[in-house]
C-alpha cells in the first residue's frame, strides 16, 4: 500500500512542481521537494541514512527551499533548491554536518537552471539522425564508432534546478 501511495502522490507532486516552476514559486517547489523526500523515505522506502542526513542538514539552512534524494534511491545523490546568495554557506554547513556524522565530506556540485534535456537533429552528408539526449558518453562514443562517421550522436543534458547536488 505505501509504495502505491508514493507512486500516486509522486505523480501529483510532479504536476504541482511543473505548475510551481511556471509560476516561479520557489516556496512551493521546496515544499514539494520535502514532501517527495518524506514519501521516498517513508512510503517507497528507498532512502538511506546518509541521504536523509544530507536533506535534513540542508533543510535547516537559511536560503534552502527544499531537498530530496534523486535517482533510484538506495544511495546516490540529493538535490537542494538553494537561493544563490546562500549557496556557499549551505554547501559548507551541509558538508561540515555530514562530516561530523559520517567522518568525511560529501562531494557537491552547483547546477543552474537551463532549458533541459532535449533532442536535436543534425544533417551530416546524406544521412539524417535524431540525437538521443539519454545516452551515456560511453554508449555515445561506441555508437559513433559503430557508424564509422556516417552519423553523429550527441548528449545534451541540463538541469532545471538551481542549487547543489551532493553525492556521498
């Protein structure tokens, strides 16, 4: 029941998140991130102590709208929606708090809003190809080799979030 509830409420959160993005409502975005993390932790049961800690540490900081794990769960990364003028202090507070609990500082990357993942089309010689933005670099290079220069494949991945991403 809990996992099914997560799926249903996550779909509702995605729709609400899209509306909040369109409206520029950072407070609503943050609340949806927090709700999503709670649901991933409690209902879907894919969070772990380290990810919960990163979210809790960040959510206590001034300038953080909200946090949640990202990816498939069971380890990995968290994403934090952070006001730009608080970014450095949030990164330091989260890293220091995490190090105090777990004995090392997590990696942190700053990402900025962008257009998002998209497909592009490019004409090369007599061939047309649709570019898939979801291929990994290794798969892209292997695909390029397999076509021996007849087609061109490129990944275009951008984040729509402003803030930090932490990996433990």
